[in-house]
């Protein structure tokens, strides 16, 4: 095997994104990992300046050029770059000189440099997901303990009120015992809602778009404030193995929140909710890597979520509305966890996105029905 061919195969086998440059920062080669990271093929990038692959990062390229002239190592950590496609990535950069020598010799020999890009978005996202899942698990354990401590006294309180009502001679006084019974029932129902779905999943092969269309129909039926629903579906997505009713509940909670946020902007606002579906390959949720995952994005152009609330919106009893219970998103997250999935959220004014990740081939989990 020729050395050049062996070198190319070696670069292609690396998981790190590798870009080979000449001393003018012209792209000579992208390996497969770099093509995936930069969303650009080797054929399209070859012969173009490195800066053409990005919308931002001019200072980084100038610093890299200075390092090349000085034949010194170049490293930058955790820098944010915007690709030509508009996507923002966070990466570590390191440049290595392949053929040391004088600047004039490098120019005549078209000396090459290897630029290694290590994407941090995936690492940061996995760390964020693990923190979210751990917090959700801790929260649910706390709720289970509280539910036990609350529901037992409530049962005794309700029973005592019923016995007392039978002993009262004045029927007018039973109004007070009825208030006790109704409030005990209300608190019990609230605790049950905090615990999330209390029945076993009835899973079958379902079309995720049928879930979205059912929820869209429900939302439009109760839509007093006009909201346009925009569909951006990938029709090639195969059926997923999930509980139809539970997924409807999870999506409905999120879409109702979006609609309620949009109503605060008034009828003159061009309110939109976008439903987008895609398939993602080799995606990690928590500590499990899934070959194929369905991503459902629910996007609204409302006022956004306060930064103080954004990282705690999936906790029970946390709500951005004065009249909110703070249970909807917590229940949705619990449903997705039962399907080995996850919900993530990003928000800024005019663009709030909740992304539901559902494995196409979920891993069997013997604890998935426990509360």
C-alpha cells in the first residue's frame, strides 16, 4: 500500500474531525468526521480557504495563520464557531505542522498542516442530560416519599370526615365535612398527578405523526386565540414502539404550554407553532447510545422562557405562569423516560423549542414501570 493511500485511510478512520491545510489555510482534505461536523463534503471544501466553511471565527483564523508563520503549536479550547449553514458548534482546536522547515521551503513544497477539531457540544449535551436525568430521578424519589406520607393521613382524614357526617344531627353541618372530603380528594389527585402516569405502558408500533396530528386537532378545537400550526415532517420515519395515549399526553402538555405563552402576546401577533420531525443516527441519551432516534421539535415564536426557569422547568411545581400547576412538563419528561427517551429545551424571545428524543429501538428496561 502506498504511504499516501495509507495516510488517507488512517485519517478517515479517526473519530476526530481532521482538516489538512496548506500554508495559506486552504483546505486540502477533510476526513469523514470533519465532513459530518462541518456539514460539508470534502469535494466541496477542497481548494477553498478555511474561513469559507464558517460564518464567524476571523480572529481564530488570524491567530492560526500567525502560528503557522512562526512554526509554533496552536491550540484553542472551547471556542464557539458558526458554520456556513448557520449551525453553532463548540470545539477544541489544535494545529500540527506536518513538515517543519523554512517558510520558503514550505511554500514551494506546499507543506501541510493538520487541524484537529474536537466537538464539545456532544460532551456538554451528554453531561447536561445526565444531570437532568439524575435530578428527575431524585425529584421523583422525593415525591414518592412525600406521596406516602401525605396520602396515608389524607385517607384517615377523609374517613373521619365521613364518619363524622353520619353522626351530625344538623344536615347543614355536613357542608363542612363535605369540604374536608373534597379537599382531601383534591390533594390526593394532586399527589397522583405529581407521580405521573400510574398505569403500565401499552406499547405498540405507532406513527409519530399520528400522535402530532391528534394533538394538533385537539389544540385547534380549543383554540380561542388563533395559532397557526406549521408542519415540517420527515415522511420516511418508520413506526416507533410506544404507548400512543401516553405520547399524546406528553406532546399535548408541551403544545398547550406553547399556546398559552402565545396568548400573552395578543391576537395581533402572528402566533406559530412548528412541528418538526427528524431521524438522528448514533445518538446518546444518558449513558445509552442508540443507533436511530426520532427527534420531535415543538417550536413556538412566543415570548420565551425566563433564563432562571429554563433549567428547572421539568421539576414538579415549577411554572412560569401564576395559574400554572407546574406538573405538565414534569409528567411529559416522565413519560419520555419510560420510553428511554428525553426532552430538552432551549429558549429565547421569539423562539422556544422543546425537543423530544424517542429511540426507534428502545432498550428493554425492567424498571421502566416502577414509580
